[in-house]
C-alpha cells in the first residue's frame, strides 16, 4: 500500500510538488482518484496543541499508561498494498446478483481477469530485485514492547507523542518511485516499515519529522510477515513507544498515523477502534494474521503506526480492503507488534527471519477407532521439510511426541512449545497397524 508513481515514457518523472510537469495517476487505484483540489504543500507539520510540557516528551523508557465461497463468478474484494490487489472471497448482496452475473457473462470465458488482482505489481516477486545498500547487522538491538498502560490520552496528546516518530519513505525502483511510511524504533536509526514498501528498491530516502531527508540502508526484510527494517545514520530521532498487541481488545480506541497518498499529506492521523484481533487474511504473500481497525488507512500509509489510547504503537499498518463493485469502508489492517518483535529482532540480528519453528505438516485430531489409536492425523506434508525427508506421509497418525501421549492438536503444540528452529522433536507414528519412531528437525517455513 505504498503510493506508486510511474512515468509511461520512462523514469525519471518529477515527483508531485517537485519541478514541472503533470502528476501521473497512482497505479492500482480503483477507480483513479482525481487530484483536483489538492494543493501541494511544503509545510505539512501541524502546530502543536497547547499541551503540558511533559506530554511532548517521548522518553526512552516505557511510560506507565494504557494500552472476504468465492461467490459464483461475481465479484472480487481486493486488499490493496503497494498499489497491489489481492483477491479475497466473499458474498454479494442479492440486489446486485443479476447485474454482476451479466457483467461476468458479457466478458466471455476468455476474458483476462488479471486486472482485478494486479499481477502486474507482484511485490513478492519484486523483492528479488531489491538492490538497496545493506546495513551492518548483529549489534544486539531488540524491539522493546512496553506493558499496557492505564491512562487513556486525549487524541491531541497521542498525536504530539507519536507523530515525531512517524517518517516518510521515498523508494526509487527501476520503473519509478513510490512513497510510504515508517516508524522510528530507536534513537540510533532503526526504522520499521513493510517489506512491500522496499520491494524492488534501488534506493530509499527517509523524510524525518522536521523535514530533513537522509538515505537509508536495508537491514533486512521478510515477505511472509510483510516486515522490513531500515537503518539511517543521523541524530535527533524520536523513537516510538511500542506496546504489546496481545493485550488489545475489540472496541478499544485506535489511531493510525501515516502518509496517505504520498508526502503531500504526510503526518495524517485518523481514528477508529480495534475491530478484530487475530484476523486471518489471505494475501499474495500467504496467510497473515492481522489486527483489523476502522481507522482509515490509504495507499502511502504502509509501514505507518497503529496506536492505542495510551500512545503506544501496537501495529504496523499494511493493508486496506477495497472493491471494484461496492463501497467498502473502515476495513484496515496492521501487523501486530507481538509478531513484529519476533521478526524485527531476528532481522536485526541475522538480516532475515527464519520463521516460526514448524514440523512441516498439516494435521487434524483423530479419535480412536478399532483400527487405530487416538492421535493427530497427518493430512499434508511439506516436501521441503525434515518430516518429509524422514518418511512422514499423509495418512500417518502421530500418537506420541517427545514421549508425551498425543490425542489432539493442542497436545502436539504443547510438546513442541519451547523448541526452536534446529531443535529435534521425537515423533511416534502409527500406520498400517505398526508404530515407528523418528526424530524430526524443526524448520522455519522459509527454509522449507
């Protein structure tokens, strides 16, 4: 959901507000949004409200404060990120059935529907073309999540605290330029944003709160979680305070701060609530578990901050839901900080994210039968996993793990708890009336 600018006659093209020439329409807008009436601004920083002096200070330490049955050939709901749409499933109101069916039929069986999933802007594939200069890694920096707060702040105070930590990101690619958002993590220049923001990037420039610009280095990224870490060498950065997203509840106030539609509207704050926790979303980079919010999120806001009522960043915004057929409002998504911490810490340490330790199998609980004992039935096995290499196949029933009896998926998760990538899990498997025991090395999904 970065804001892309492309020149059909070749790059470069003047960025909106810079030099002369027209502004091209943002790629992937449905329908293209008119820019009439938008006046380029150079001064975008809002005046600070009359607050108490202490409310304007962001200390390094944690504050004490609170924290889509694919309907039959009808319509596509699109999750837009990086100007990229991802089809998701859903339903169409009955009053629109005939209209949508007629539209589909009129296209004919050979119609190319790629327009609706924006394959032309496949950011996951573009990641392989990223050639940004790399930062050093392994300095021991970690993302600190502060405990939930007790104090609910006025929105003006929240903006005053968080806005200085929200930066603009301008990315140059082989085809053009894009703008997005990032959140300052540390005083010494670590910045969190989305992986799709830097996909295909040759260079990235960060625009700081005061308007200064500085080149950024790439620490690393992870496609599966859509997270990336940048590093800038400058002084005077104001790090955000990050809260624990696992402490959120539905209905809690939520605020999004980012740069919608590019740098002209830098530092925009929108409000809403937390609409859902652990929302499963199918995206082009795989299934993601995200926070859902009614706070408005638009192209350009990718990598921005989703903030709780205590002024703590609890999510990194990365998606919104749109439709080619109907008006959809108030469906924005963010990567929870509980996940971001795990990913960011690994990226800073090693330059990449290995993933959650996994056996590499899909299972379901299997009750006892006259032919087999209780356990978990293996329905799928990842061919790149050690489980596959050790002979685990669909149809096997796991009955013990590390000498613990397994009668449910929860049992298997308990036996695996505390183990990391590279650790060994001993499985006892039942098949064809026989037991056999194998030792499986846990792997990250990225390794598979």
